[in-house]
């Protein structure tokens, strides 16, 4: 508990001082999944970040005020030094999440124990549907639901928190509550929603037939999600005001309450240690080892509805963000109590 408190205090301290950032660190473009809404698995050659450079990168991000880091990929759990990298983040009081698409990769008691000891705060598992057939077709991983169910039992035993990472896509945009019910039945502690988007980046390619449905349907889906969040039934972590902000954006981009601070407050670091404002955009800010505070003094952006970046950016709207901050403090307290 003291370790969690130290991380929470660090986040609060950085926020109050104005030096706070969030980062996604992509450790590899290698991935077992072959999703219809992502093309990273097709990339060649396959790359894994060098361990020593990755450790230095984590410390550089900490120096820049990064307080929460999502280790992603490709499939971050395939990196041979993932435990050590998470442990390094913990040393710097960085809250960490490990994003997993192939549950079988973590179905090792020793590995889960090591992740817990390293201070991993959250295992985020891709969960597109409660239907095993749809999940197998979506991710192209046989028996993925059985593996997921087994992993969730193992993570509970290891004392690790889990979150269902749900992309709103063709097979669930009109049944989000059922997906949340299914996630709860599976044993997930929390649910997060990813808003579908098309990427301009050749590094992180997103889009495809899996998210090819009318914008009006996404708006209806998000309006449902806002009601689910306010009901408090499913531990949905996306802030209500941020989801409403995305609804506003989809209806009229000029009507948003919160622009995106990708680059200045939220960043994406890829497997070449190149920094981007987000995984959506093509222009880099440079190499993480050369980046300075001045390089991150970027204007707000309003080009897309990328969930991770827009949700975190909603905390930096001044007085307008106070309800979001209070809502998140309440949610964080519930997470710690559980």
C-alpha cells in the first residue's frame, strides 16, 4: 500500500506543480494478434527496444514529469525484460499499466508474481466481445476467451488488478452494456473504452473494416457509455465529461470543451525511441533522449478522437476540469479500497 500511496502522492505533486505528463511506451511491433482494426502485426522487420536504452528512456520520461506509463506494442508482454522495465518505472514512482492482447503470454505464475513485485499497477487486456467466436475472429487467437478466463483467475491470485480494454467497433457499438456485463462476469476489475479512429501514422496503423460504421452510431454508443459511467455499475474508467467532449467533437469539432494536449501533456514513444504527440500523427518531436521541455511546448490539437490522449487531456482544462478531477479522485479511492 505504501508503494501505491507514493505513486499517488507523486501524481498529485506533479499535477499541483504543473509538471505532469502521461506516456505510452511501445516496446515492440511484434504481436501475436492479427486484428482487423490494426496493422502493426504486419510490420517488418520486427523490433524490440534495447533494455538498457529503455531503462534510460523511462528515467528521461520521469524527468519530464511522466507519472503514468502504459507499456504497449505490438505485444509488450513479449519483451524479455518487461518485469525489469516496470520495476524501473516503480522506482521513479510512475504508475504503470501493461497492455495485453494475447492472454496466454502471461499465464505463468512466476511471471505474474514478478510483475506484482515489480509494482505493476494494472494489467489491461483487450476485450472486444463476450462472444468467444467473435473474439477469436477479431484477434485471430484460438481459445482466447478460455485463456483470458484462466489469466483473470491467476491475476486475482497474484493480487494484480485487471481492466478490460474495449474498442468500440462493428460488433459492440450497439451493445456496450452487454460487453460491460460480460467483462464483469469474466472477473475484470475495471473497464475502459477506446474510441475508434483512423491513424495517419505509418508507425502505428489504425483503422480498417473493423471500425467501419457510421459516425452517428458511435455518437449513440458514447451516449450510452456516459449513462453506464454515471450508473456506477461497471467500474467504467473513462470520465463522463471526456466522453461527452468526444460526442461534441463528432457532432462539430469546433464545439469541444477540451482540446487534446498530445505532445505537451501526453506522449507516444515508439520502439525506435522516437517521440510523437500521439500514435495518430506522422510528425515526430525527436528522440526521447534529446527531447527538452521546450520541445513539448505544443499548442492544443483537435484533429481526432483518440481516446487515451483525449481522456487524459481533459484534466488540463482549468476550472472546467475540476469535476473530472473530483470524479477521478473518487474512482481512485474506490480502486484502492478494492
